[in-house]
């Protein structure tokens, strides 16, 4: 096995993987709850946000500033491991343009 493969099977590598997986599940659960209960809380919509830096991946960058109405199908976040994207909550009426 390679050095990389050996590292990810080491105690340190497994701890990092477990920590990232826990973060992934926590963020995904929060965003799912936000979508489920947002309408009841008066949320009008959501705005997809990346970190707008040179580390944003090609998978996430096309969604920057995309608007979603409450109840509309939205991308699940995080979209991948180490994803730093999130949703801004829109609580006031918004003039919905072309997405």
C-alpha cells in the first residue's frame, strides 16, 4: 500500500476522516432542517453562498448567489466533503429573477 493509503488507515488519518464525516452529517442535518421548517418560520427563500475565494471548487462555484424560494428543491449542503458553502436566509420579499 502507498504512503497515502497507509496514512488514511493510521490512527491520525482515521480521526481526521471521522471528524470530517461528523461535520458533513451535522451540516447536512442543519440544512435539511432549515429547508423543512423555514417556511413555517417566515423564511421567503435562500441564497446559495460560497466563500468567494480561490479555494472554491468547480462543483460549487456555479451555484454562487443562486436564489431558491422556500419549499423549492435546493442543493443539499454540504455538496461534498470539505465543502464550505452555505445558505443565507431571505426573510423579506425578493424580486425573483431568472435563476
